[in-house]
C-alpha cells in the first residue's frame, strides 16, 4: 500500500499546500506573530519542511531538532493552544485539497507526536 | 572550524558564519549591501561544496546552474570552493549623459551603456563609485533604448544618491555590475494581467515593465499604481506621459497626504493595491520602493491570494 506521503500526493501536494497553509498562518491572529517575518521566502522554506515532516515524507528531523527549532518561540510564549491552531489549519488545508479523513487524522497524529518537543517539555 | 577556499586561498571561519562575513574578515573585499539576500551585491560562484537553497533564492535558473550564490546567505563549510561570480558580473562603465530633476528630491538619469550591457526593464545595476562604494538601482529603460534610465531619490546624507542627484557632472563615468534580479516580464504571458506598484523612485522599474508590456503587445490590463507622500512628490517622466494613451494601461496615483492628485486618490497604497488585485486576481505582481512599504505590500497581497511565485518584490533595503 502507498505511504501516507504518497497518498497525499507527495512533493506536488506539499507545493500546493504550503502557500495555503502559510496564508492561513499569517491570517490567524492567534499564531500570525510567530510567522510574521520580513523574510517570507525563508518562512516558506520552513513551512515546506513542516509539511513534508507531518505528511510523513522524507524529512529527517529528530525531537532535538524540533526543540531547537521552536525554543525561541517557547520563550515567546508558545503553548498548546498554538499547536492546536496549527493542527486545525493543517486539517483545513488538507480538506480543501480533498484528502481522506483517515489521512487527515494520521497527519494530525504525527504533528501531535512532537507536541512535547515543540513545546520544550 | 570549517575551512573553505576563495580561489587558491584557504580560509578558516567559525561554523555558522556566512561566507561574506568570513571573506570580509579575511580581507577579501567583495561587494555587499543589504546582507539579507535581497540585493545580490555579494554574488559569488561555488564550484564545489554545499550550497543551501536559501543562498540561491531569487537567482535565475542559469545562475543556479553555474553555481552562483549569495555570499551573505551562504554558510561556510568544509570543501566549499568559491570564486568571483564570473565575467557577466562586471559590466563596464556607464557615462552620465543627462540629468532631470522632476522634484527637489528625485533625479532621472540617463547613461550611455558600455558595449554589451543591455539590461531588461526591471533589472538591477550596481553602480560603483571611484572609491568603491556600491549601490543597486533599478532600470526604467528598455534594452532597445539609446540610454539606460535610472531614477534616484536623494536620501538625506546619502553617499551615492547625493553623488548621482547632485555632484556627478555630465560625462561622469561609473563602473557597473549586473544586470541582476528577476523583476522582469515573463515570456508568453501577454494575456496575463500585470499589477505594478511603484513607491517613490520604485516607479522606475514599474514604468520600465509597463513600457516593456506595451512594446511586447500585452493584451491584458496593466495596472500601474504610483505611490508617494503627496501630490508634489509624484513625478511624471515623459515616458509615462506618452504611455498614458495606451488603452491597456490603468495608471493610478495614490498619495498618503492630500490633496488628491489628478485622477488619483488619497489613502494607503496597500489598500489600493489590494483593490487592484481583487479586480485582476490572476495578475503577476511586481513591487518596488522603500523596504517597509514594499514588505507590507508583499505580505498583504500574499494574504489576499497572490502566489509567492507570481509576486516579485525589490525592496530598497538600505546598505548596512
Ligand atoms: C534591490 C534594490 C534596488 C534599488 N533601486 C533603487 C532605485 O531604483 N532608485 C533609488 O532611488 N534607490 C534604489 N535603491 C536604494 C539605493 O540602492 C540606495 O540604498 C540609496 O540610494 C541610498 O544610498 P546612499 O549611498 O545615498 O545612502 P547611504 O549613504 O547608504 O545612507 C545614508 C543614510 O540614509 C539611510 N537610508 C538609506 N536609504 C534610505 C531610505 N530609502 N529611506 C530612509 N533612509 C535611508 C541609511 O540607513 C543611512 O543612515 C535600491 C536598493 C535595492 C536594495
Ligand atoms: C505541531 C507540531 C509542529 C511541528 C511538527 C513543527 C515542525 C516544524 C519544522 C519541521 C520546522 C523547520 C525547522 C527547521 O528546519 O529549521 C519548523 C519551524 C518553525 N515552526 Fe514549527 N512545528 C510545529 C508547531 C509549530 C507551532 C505551534 C508554531 C507557532 C505557532 C510553529 C512555528 C514555527 C516557526 C515560526 C518556524 C520557523 C522557525 C525559524 O524561523 O527558524 N511551529 N516547525
Ligand atoms: S544579497 Fe548579499 S549583500 Fe545583498
């Protein structure tokens, strides 16, 4: 059976999803401040890394990487509510793109599995 | 500590340092301006070693293929082999032929180009003063024009802008590097609308793109938003007056402080640009001018639905 990443459409799906996801982040005042960098190209690259990871794609991140990547955000107050918002938008984008509910749930589970690392717990 | 090579020379630098910082620290004088990956002053070529995508953002495919990279965005690493960016970079000498002063703070300059330098409208040239001071400027002219046209705003106490607006005599020679940048029209898109937003002297490349679209027989609407502080600050180069008869062009002046300019409005350029995008949502968008406004425009138009791949911005990030 095809992997989650393949079922979602692989790199092509990441390419379509990444702009929609980033647009949602910037438009949601709960999380926008964390993504509001002048350097939008760099932010897009990070969002791409995020999506590749939670789509179950070929991204080799460790828990330690996730801690490091988000440590400066935790010091700015990153909490469970923000993670929930990110997962909510992730689901929204995947639904727009026609992903199956079971696959959306699997993506959410991957994101949830690193929650403690992202929040430095 | 990683060791990399500049031509034949081995240079050691702490991990995480950019190649630009490491080269400057080692006394290799390569040009730089924004140090943020925007101006392409610091272009080098990597013939071996690791070049992350961030060090090639905004470069054209042919430049990437040659291994060109932005030294300010290129982390040093073992095995990295760097050389100057190559023969295309140093273009030759421009000779100042004519200077107009449409407003007290703006100069429109015409230069005769060195042989072989034919920048596209919207590209950048780095002008280099005799003392080595280097600054990027955007091109308002077309390759077939006799002269290269640049618009320069005189920045208070600005070194290069004062030279260009005031002190350089007609006949002055300035070295140039370039052309750089991808704020240019795409081939085969004559049926795609354009949204051009020029803030202050950011008008220069936008006017160039509008003229280029006219020249290429664009069949879709070309919206040109010209923004400035007030009506006096909006200047109208002769090329713009001539173009205003072209039915595809919608010229929309916007000023922050009233009274409204003829045919235009008082308001925030970001709101005007969002409305224009709503009229032609499929437009390719080009933005140029002072960095804070252009960065705000870019973010707002992205959120309003423009794809980053169709959103080209040249913010005038000052040299640090
Ligand atoms: C991609 C790109 C394209 C550009 N195209 C153009 C162009 O077409 N026309 C044009 O006029 N300029 C353009 N610029 C800006 C130009 O390169 C110079 O930065 C500008 O002319 C000032 O240089 P200077 O040597 O006169 O000022 P400097 O001597 O470098 O600066 C003097 C002081 O003014 C400040 N300063 C510099 N720029 C500004 C600013 N915009 N607003 C407020 N303060 C400032 C500096 O921080 C410094 O304190 C462009 C910049 C970039 C990055
Ligand atoms: C839900 C679990 C999450 C996962 C799996 C995740 C994953 C990632 C990944 C893979 C990166 C790229 C790291 C790198 O290569 O440098 C990243 C960066 C980033 N993430 Fe997350 N993330 C999560 C939650 C969040 C939340 C809740 C926020 C804020 C609301 C957030 C904000 C950011 C930001 C701003 C960056 C870029 C950091 C920088 O500028 O270096 N992330 N994330
Ligand atoms: S791009 Fe490197 S200094 Fe501007």
